[in-house]
């Protein structure tokens, strides 16, 4: 017959005994004790698994938060670079449009000769043959004012400004009262960077012909370029008074508004 040892006093008791005959302590059979130990072990394992599962769950949640946070960080980075690029492009556009530039006076063509195809810019090599022909004619007939003026204008229109000035000077010795030619020569001086010479030449023109509109306009432009704003405004206003409706008058108005 199986016996059960009392865990309290150590006395051996019958297997089916519930209490110890010696001390009265409750008795647990070996099988029941094994079952209890198994249950305890299972609970421990279950608890360990539960803790492990909870730990995994927390780690999983943390990883998920990191994954969700990363796109936000990338979005902020992209937004920063996009804003930087937009600012850079905007700055370049403003720079190219001339917002940051100092006011620049636009060169005005000479309208006094009614030559609408006169760009006054660059050297036109295709005119060299015609220039050579005219120079030969002037050489053979140096007192011919018309030939001299044709040569001067052709040199001017071909972009040979310095040579044009020389021929204009020769012409003006023969006809010093021609206001248009003084203006033309002033334009050549201006285009070669000689502002004071340009002013002197154009002032001679308006002394001869005070209502010379292109002369007053050009004097406004050259003085504005030279930094003489008050004088420039005076000449531009005079150009407007002469005729405010034509192209020259409108140009003078625009220059006053922009400067």
C-alpha cells in the first residue's frame, strides 16, 4: 500500500488519508503533488510566454511607430529642399528680370533722318564695299557735303562709330548749322562711351533748333547715364512738351517714370 509522507512532521500516512494522523496537517498525494507542480510549471511557462509575447508586442508597436515616423521625417526633408529650390529659382528669375540692377538708360535710335532701319549697333561688314566706293568719291570731291554726309551716316549705320565721328566733323565744318548732324554725332559719342562729348554735341543741336525733340530726348538719356538726373529730367520734359503723343514723347514719359 502506498503511503504519503507528511510535509510538516515527516510521519508516513496511508495514501488515501486526507490529514496527517500525527500532526493533523493536510496531506497531498505524490500524484496530486506532481499535478500541482505541473500546473505551477505550466503557469510559469505561460507567464513567461505571456511576458515574452507582451515584450514582442511592445517591440512591434515601437517598430511600427518608427516606420510611421520615418515617412514624416522624409516629408519634412523633401519640403525643405523644395522650398529652398523655389527660393533659389525665384531669386534667379528676379535677378534675370533686372530687379536688382541699377537703372539703365536705353540707347535711342536717331529718328531725325527718317531711317527706321538704323540699328546703330554692331559692325556691318557687308557695307565695306559701299564705304570704299563713297570714300573714293569724297576723296575726289572733298567739298561735296552730300557725299560727306552719306559716308558719315553709312559708317554710323555700319557700326564704325569712331570713323563716323571723323566724317561728321568734316561735314560740320562745311555746314555747322545742321542740328540733325550734331545729334547724330552725339549719338556716336554716346555709343563709344564719351558721355560729355555727346552732351556737348547735342547741346549744340538744341541751341540751333530748341524744339529738336530727338535732341532733347537724347540729352535726357545721356545726362541720366552720366548721373545728372535733374538735368536729364529737364530735357525729357522738354521732349514731352514738344510732342507728347508721338513715339519720342512716350519714350520720354517712360524714362521719367522709370528713373
